[in-house]
C-alpha cells in the first residue's frame, strides 16, 4: 500500500526529495559538488551566517553548552531565554512574549491552548498548515473563509455567538501577498473574537523598526491580541514566539501543550537570536536594500512578460500552472546555477504550481538581473 502511494506521487509529479547542502546558509550554496545562487531561502536579511550572530552563538555555547536540558517549566529556562522574551515584548509593543521551539509548535500550542470544543475558529483558506492543524487540534468548530475575503468571513460569523478566534498569516508564504489586518481587527473587535496573526514572513522585514506587518499597519496589542513570529526566516536562527497581554501569555504557559511538554531551545540559539534582533533594529539599510531588490525584480519581470503573482514582499511567485512544466523549469534553472523551488500541490491549490523566488538583502543587483535572464531561457522549453 505504501509503495503504491509513493508510486502515485511520482506519476503525478508530486514526489519530493531532499538535496544535501555542504556549505553555510547564504546566497551561494554548495550542492552536489556545485555552487548555486540561492533564490529559495527565507533568510530574508542574510543573518543566518552573519559573523556577529555566529559569534554570539559560539560564546553562549561555551557558557551554556549545546542543550537546554529540559522543558522551560522544569530546568530548561535560561537567562538567555528570559532576556529574549523581554526584548521581543518590547520590540513588538506587547506586554509579554513566550518562546516556542518551532513556529509549527507555536501555532499548534497557541490555538489549541486557548480554544476548545464549543468555540469556533475562522481561518483564511491560504493559511499555513500549522495554523490549520492548530485549529483542527483544538476541537473547536473550524471554518475557513475565502482568501482575504472580508465579506465571506463576516457571512460565516453572522450567526455564531460562541467564543471565537480569527486566524491569519501576515504575509502568505506561497503567494507573498498580505492579510488585510485593519479590516480583520475591526471585525474581531466587533464580534469580540481573538485575532491571531502569524507574521513569520513579515517580522524583521516589514515596518519601520522591522516589527512586521502589524507595525506597518499601525496596530497595537488591543487590535491584534496574538502575534506569532518565527526566528527561522529574517532572524536567521531557529524557534518562534508569541507576544500578547500578560493574561494571554500566562494562560499559554499553563495550557499550551507544545510549550509545556517539550525541551526548550538551546540557550545558544536564544543568544544568537538576541543578536539578530539587535541587528534588525539597528541596520535599517538591510530592509531598504531588500525593498529595492524586490522592485528591481518586479520591474524586470514585467518587462520580460514573466507571469508574476501580485506580491510586494520578498516572496515573488511565478505562476506556471502545470506541475511537470514547473518542475522542468526549476531543474533547468538549477543546471544554469540558480536554485528556485518548484511549489506543487498540495502546498498550493491544483492548477497553481509555481516557482517561488525569494529575495534576500544579501543579494545584489547583478544577482537579480542574472536570475531574470535565466528565467527567460529556462521558460523557453
């Protein structure tokens, strides 16, 4: 049975495989004995191998070792964890923040920790799998509204009077567009529902200080009570957090199973993330350079009639549609020395297979120009 299922995936062009990287993360990667220019990483600010971040990690590893030893509520909560939580709360303008070992665990823990049977959860159709799984895990009534469709959301909420939560990505990971947070906040307040925003792909990149889409939209803790962010993207490290009120965070400490029953992040990761946070706040030129690269890519793609989806973020999807053609273009790009991921169902809806180009502040203008030239060549199959 398992062999047949795998064979079906291969036949449908949906079989996935891993490539082994033999270098540090960066815009150049070493795979299969060949150096390639990387356009599929979420390391948006180029911090994954930043010298100061690496040095902070090494220094903390020398002091604390490589493991945290236990869960936060046993003996795994170090000074570095505690300091990072305080700094993240201040950075995001929230009363408190709480660390999780991964973004997936944060979303599962927060949603299932606050919602239960008898409640109702509303989620955008294009939300990340972790948000959808969190809603299903909670046992609450689970409703999905059409992507960024406020009228459809209000229609689904019209006759519900149970305790409710609205859940959305900030920047949608496969489309690169953003949620209408102002409208979602108004709806949530009117219906007395909690609003959770997972800003994994906006944090560090958007907003005046890099505090993400919520900051860019000018929304406070009352308007967006639950803000989830991850460190594996713009921060260049690993792990995640949720920020919110004292009451919400204390409730999660007591009720979020993915926080209570798992080993804490290594203190060295927390220390490295603190350094990333400092760089994000101080080196605004990284965000400015990334914005310029995004505009350069979009302008060039339009001139070359490349079918870009609508996005102003570092995620620039090129809609192909056909699965086999998408994979073929991705492979041809790799042969030319450019790594661009082919995104296929079920990650995206049927008929919307795409190339997911992601840009980094570590890229330069000539990298973007070279990619555009390669896309034209590779697309001419």
